[in-house]
């Protein structure tokens, strides 16, 4: 017969074992997400606390444990679209935007550069020195000149390559794509890429160069690819600047400047600030999730009412533990 002392000891050991089983891991409900909050002018909103955020998952409250500004050094991969659809003014604009992004890069950010068409055409490793980065960009541009330009674009494959570069981007890092959004050649499924970005909490940003082609002239796969790319930017908590050759004077009505060029420059500068600084939110979910699950996050004031005219950028899905990085 088992003694009372032995039985208690056995139950204690079993409880420790059960606590370590994946299905019993209460830590799976604790998550950390990067959250960008900007005002109508795309200026970062600072001074918020956990009480200013309210989240819901499947109709239940998400507990915001803490919220603080994260300004840690970032890894940023600049993706330069050198495909055939970018020829002419689009290519010149992409080069100019890339130079500006390097100049406006967040302090202590290390930047890698990658150019692509139907495949990766060339890369330049991570570097902090701005002059060195500009020289590397000039060299990369030469590699991508006309002999390599083609009619196919593997945008999603390029994003996947950027995520895995130099051992892999991690929490809070960013990919910035300078592209017209065309996609007709990738082998990697966009759903797989998006889930990888969501799991690692790497954000996708973009400067979208709108060539103003009539939609009825575009192949259906190009339209579908561009739409999927834009939804990926939003889903990962990134942000996008849309540039049109015709139409509005400014890239957005609320980013004002004396000239269109100045407005674009200001918008790029503020996008760079968003890559370098965000709120790091520690969450406790009301339940575990066994598949990618959409949730809602908003900014509120002290009285619990919506927090005015602000934009909030955050990962739109919570990933299951098996796909969520540390």
C-alpha cells in the first residue's frame, strides 16, 4: 500500500509534469506586440500608457499589462523593385526614394539593401554609416540597370528573402519595399510570408509608386498581387506612402509642405521614425489560440472613450504559440 507521504510526493511530481506540457502552458496567453500610434500629421504620439490601449479577442477583453516606447536599434531591409514595370520614371523615383530613406533612417538602425525583379539581383549587407550605404546603393543600382530588367516580378519571394537575410529579422525590425506593387512570379505563397512576419512581429512598410496604369490594362494576376501586398502591409502593422504621378499635390491631404517634393520628403521622414520607434505592448490573452486569429486594438482616453484622431498600426492577427517567435 502506498503511504500518504509517497502519494503526496507522486501527485506533486505529476503536477510539475502537466504544467510543462504545451497544452497546459499558461505562458502562451502572454504576448508582446509592436504598436505604432501617429496623429493626423503622421507625427508619433508619445506619452501613452497601458491604460490608453484597449484590446479584444473573440469578444473578450485583452489585458494590457504594460506599454512603453521601444527605441532599440533596428534592422531594416530596403527592397528596391527593379522589374520591367518600373522602367522610366518609376525607376528614377525608386532610386530617389531609396536615397531619402537611407538619409532619414532611424538612429542606430542597420540597413541592408536588396534589389529584385523576377529574382534577387543583388544585395548589400547591414551597415550604419550613411555615406557607405549611399555608395552601396549606387553600386546596387548599376547591377540592376537595363540588361536585368524583365517583365516578371517576384515581390513576395523578395520579401521572404529579406525576412531571412543575415540570420533573420526579429521583433520590431522592418522591411521597406520601394515598388509599384506588381507581382506575377513568386513561388512563395503570400499567406506563408504574412504568417512568418506576424509570428516574428517584423513589420512591412512600403513606398508605393503608382504608375497610373488603367486597371483594365493590367493582367489579373498583377492586380491580385498588388492588392495582396497592400493588405500584407496593413496586417503586419506597417505603413505605406502612396505616390502618384498625377492628381493630388501631396501624398496625403494632411501632410502639408510648400511643394510636392517637400511633402514626400516629410512623409518619408515620418515613416522612418515609425520604423525606429513604437510602443511595445505586453498582453495577456483571454484564451489560447490554435490558429491565426484576428483581434482588435484601439487607443482610448482616460475615460475609456476613443482616443481622438489617431492612426494605430499593429499586427492584426494573433498567432498560435507554435508559430509565434519569442
